C-alpha cells in the first residue's frame, strides 16, 4: 500500500526546499492530492528549510493534511545530515500534534533520490519518533511507515529492535 492510501490524519511528503512537485513519493502525493491545488498551497508558503516541515491541506487525499518535510541530501555524513534528518521527523510530529493529528504516515525521508543510506535513515527515523513519543506521553499518536519492499521493511524492523533494545538497556 502506498503512502497516499494510508488511513491517517496526515501523511508526510519527502519534500524539496522549494516545495515543488517532484518525482517518487513527492510526485505521487501531488498527483493524488490534486497537483494544481497542492502546488498553489505550496507556492503560498514559498519554501521550507532543510530539517524543517510545513503543512497543507490533504485536498483529494483521505488524509486531512500533508506535512512537507525537507530532509538533507546525503553528502557523506559530515554536513549535519543526521541532525537535519532527525529534525525533519521531529518537526513533522510537532506539526501533527499542533494540528491535532493522532495518526501520521511517513516515507523514509531522504533515503530515495537524496541518497541517504537506508539503514542509517531508518535508525534516525525510529529514534526521532521514539523520542517524540516519550517526550509527549500525554499525546496519543500512531506512527506508520509506508515502505514498498520487504527489504526496506526488514531494515525498519531491525532499527526498531536495535533502538528499543538500546533504550531498555539504559534503564
């Protein structure tokens, strides 16, 4: 099931800084939401810095909102990529909470054409979501990752196991 078919309050678009319609996940979201309406809404916002997120209506999607999160382009790991990717997830979750979204669907941000190594991207995604949930115990939110391959799913499951094991061993 693709991200646009998820039954959630908000889906996350792996956006570019100009908030323009792109390819991959971004292109699918624009297409199914209604390209003209979504492009107009994004052009009113203007842009979004790497590591940040903005929100628009979901238009033709079943999701009420689209959160446009800008992850970093992979440049080898020494240009704050991890911090920027972590921030993109936290900013997305914060916007979801501010807009009373109790369910959110994520792609694996930056791991497509932006070249972020998938294994590392998963660890950052799971850590950010886990941190947000632990820091917002008073807010119930269901986090779903939309992945299209068994290999990606297995990497995500391994990251969850690793993060959860590490967190429980610190107690």
